[in-house]
């Protein structure tokens, strides 16, 4: 039994330089993409990512909010998958909340760039793998 999923998985997440996010394509198949790690997280329930409003992934989340995020610690061969929903946030408050100096490299018009948005993932459940064993958990 995973005693403290929040702390164990939170520690794993905080040490990763890459996050994998998955969406559902128009054909019903999963689509997975490597991303920069979340800019902000609230425990292991809510995660915030930056992305381009014009991206294929944003269109997929708008059509079907079902999503999955995955974090992998390749050194110790551990991983955490979280299943839930992804929202596309374009409001000023969300965009400013996770904006960082240097983001103009990706979004030239700054925090108000119409091609800049926030992906807000809300987890419902997950699965943790370590020591040749997997455990399901509710978030």
C-alpha cells in the first residue's frame, strides 16, 4: 500500500526535468508529448503547464478534456501516472500566475500573447511504479 502518495510522488515529480502529457486525438487514440515540468503544482491534484494556444494538444483538450500526465525517474526506474482532466486557461490571472522571466523566448508578445495559455490538469487517480510493483491510488 502506498502510504503517503502525495509526498512520495510529489518528491519524484519535483526532481524531474521532463513531464509527459497525453491527450485523446480525434481518432480516439492517445497522443503523448514530452513537456517542460509543471510550473506550479498543488499537491498531486492540480498541475499548471505553459503551452501555445495554437498547438494541436490545446485543440485536443478543448475537444476532449480527458488527460494523463506521467513522470519518470529513470535513475531508479520509478514512475507516476496521474489520470484526470485538462483545462485550457486563457484568463489573465492564470497566465500571470505561472509566467517567468525569459518566457518571451517562447511568447514574444509577453504574458498577454494570444498564443500563450495555461494547461491546468486536475488528477482523479493514479498509479505508482517502483521496485517491480505497481500500486493504484485515488487522488
